[in-house]
C-alpha cells in the first residue's frame, strides 16, 4: 500500500468566537510549562497536598464492591442521601435552610456549579462585576457565556469597596461573583461588606454568586457569612461550594449549587446538558466525608496553619523584595514584587525557568493582580522551604531587574 501525504486543507477549521474569546487557566499553563523542566517545586496550583482520608477511600471501596448500582447514573440532582447530608451541613454550619429536593444540585466539582450558574444568569452583552484580583476562571466563564467582566479593584488590604461597586452598576449588570474566603488573595470579606453587596443586588435586581469552597479555612474568627442564610436576599443569591479542599477530594470532582427553586430549575437544565450527574463513586465519597469522622479536617487545618506561618515568615525575610497582606483564609498569598517593573507573566516565567519555582502570575486574576505573584502554601513544609530557598538564592544571585 502506498502512503500519500495529506493534502493541505482547502478550508481552515472554524472555531467558535466564544471559545476563541477565552484563555487557558494560568494555573494550568504554568504547570504545563513546568512539566518540561526537571526538578521544579511548586507554590502554584491551589491543591492541598494531603491524601484523601483513608476512611473515605475505604467506604467507597466497600460501596463499589457491595453495591452494584454504585457505577450507574444517579438522579441528575444527585443521590437523595447526599443532598440531605448537604442540606443538614448547610443548616448546622451556615444557618441556611434549603429544600434538598428542589434547591440543591450535586455537581462535578464547584467549577461545573459555577459554569452552570453563569450560563443560567448571563446573556450576551450582560455585565458581571468582579472585585479584582478575582479567581481567574470567573473571567473565562463570563466570556464563554458572552458576558462582559467589569473589574472593580479591591482595597489595598484586599477588602471590598462597596462605593466603587455601586458606581460600577449599570442597567446591564446581571451579577457579581466573589470567592469568600478568597482565591487568590487569602482575604475573608467582612459580613457587613457582604450584606452591603446583597442590598445593592436587591435594589438593582442582580445576583450575588458566592463561591464558598474555602469556607472552613479561616485563621481568625468564625466562618464567613453566607448571604443565602438571609431571607431578604434569598432570590438574589446563588451559593456554590465544594468538598475538594476541605476533605482532600480535588480529583473526585464533587461540589454543589444551592439556590431558590426558580433559579435551581433553570440551572438544572445546564447541568443536565453538560454533565447529567456528578460521578456516582464521588458522590459516595462526599457522603462518607460529610457523615464520617471530622478529625481529618481538623488535622489538615492545623497543618495548613503551620504552612501559612512558614510562608509568611519566609516572605518577611524577603521584605526588600516582596510586600503582602497576611492571609485571613484559604491557602494563598498575593505577593507584590518590588524588584521588577516587568509583567507578572514575565516574572513568573523567569522564576520558573531560572529558579525552577512555580508561581502564578497575578495578572491572570484581573487588573488588580498585576505586579503580584500568587503563592499557594498548600504543599508540604519542606516544599515551601525549598521553594523559598531557591527564590532567595535567585534574588540574591545578581538577578537582572
């Protein structure tokens, strides 16, 4: 048989504008670049290093062996027992009352919950306010839905600026999206700030989409207010959460969206068209996590506190080169670099190529993040130390500005 070369395409492939309009995640991009460089250490991707707790793993193994239906689809909204467990968790931890039959949907991680919500809320040309720096994927999800991200800077200490947000509202404003506690800033927004936002949402008829994936990880004080717990805001709040970080279930991909029934009925259409249901074994893992021994959460939290303290101590030693706002929650620091005027992409790339340390360029998180690097202290103590040893050596070794 004779092989013939493929002839050139007579017509180039055509890609939709909505896809051409979005960018790959900077977090994943840096990891992909690092994959081609031997010996890198990471302060990049926001993943705690802990293994999934053994009692969760064993519970799923037993279920897979003994329950023939554990590999089948569940209801689109998720297993009834899991939805009841999530509803009880929301009641006990956040004073939120939801009907597990009509106001909860189990999703493929928090990311699918966010996308299904954005696709439900945002039409072509609608505006979505993003307090910036913001989680980078919000930007791409809004663009994918045909919306327009409107960046409103956070304060110098990463707090909300309700007056600036008020000035950014227009007749085309459909939503505001925020992560609390915050990725990438490590901030915890004050309850009165959240209430002020919700009052604006009611007055101007838009939606507060609140991402609460890090709600358990607050270093001082109580879990932040979830505005879905306040009846007056019920129709103007959609709450997203996930078990990924709290129970080291990042790869299991299970989260949820909670909202008033009129919203949920529409969000379910997108969820069904996109995913049908969250993976059934992952739902069993989530049920085991919520109903099992919670000591694992306390142990991981204590370890993250040690990692935060180490990260901040190492940054303090480099005060000539970095300034930062100490994180109040989550496991991130947005470090402002003082040694260069170059873009954050340029600085992060040089750090990766020359010091073999993965960081995330702050510019990926919106205009308010430029001039910063996001550092994650989700890794082990020795990894954090090694990364800062390399950064320190790089900075003190005649690095060209």
